[in-house]
């Protein structure tokens, strides 16, 4: 899945892309409400895009943040404001929401706060 073009313009017109899978399995798991929740808030320098299958069916709705390559699994619309606030605006991915297949605890950024405020 290619990165959003806005990352590569000169100068770049975005700094991050949020790709929300809208393929069949993720849609059955509520992906349309997840992307709607992201799109409800304008985030400076961040583009939110629907994506095709991200190859992780059954773990959705899947959300991939690029170029960070942070993947969130089983995202609920109610969790989106926290992703926006902490990750997209604050620069701290939410460890408790990470897709464990790609992000093990040992690989989590040591700067992440895994205390109570990271819970889902
Ligand atoms: S349908 Fe979303 S990852 Fe495959």
C-alpha cells in the first residue's frame, strides 16, 4: 500500500497519513465508523485516507499511521479521539492499542508512557 502523495510533495503538504482499512472484513468490524471519527476532526498536517486491505484481516478495524509505521488493531470509534490527541498531536503512540503482531512490548518506544493513561 503506497504512502499518501502529500508526504512527497515539495514542500510536503502533510507530515502523517492515517490509513483506515475499508475493505470487506474491516468494514464488517466497523471501519466506516472509525474513518468517520478520524475525519470528524481536522488535524493539521495529517491526511486521513481509506485504504484497501492492509493484509491483516480479522484484526480490524485496522489503522496504519505512516510514515511512523504504527499499526493499531481492533480500533473502536470511541478510541479515535485518544489516537488523535496522544499520537497524531502529541507524538506518542498508544501502546495499549498497538497491533501486537508488528509491535511487541519490547519494541515499544521507551518514551511511551505505559502507565494508566495508556489504557484503552
Ligand atoms: S480487510 Fe482490513 S486488513 Fe484486510
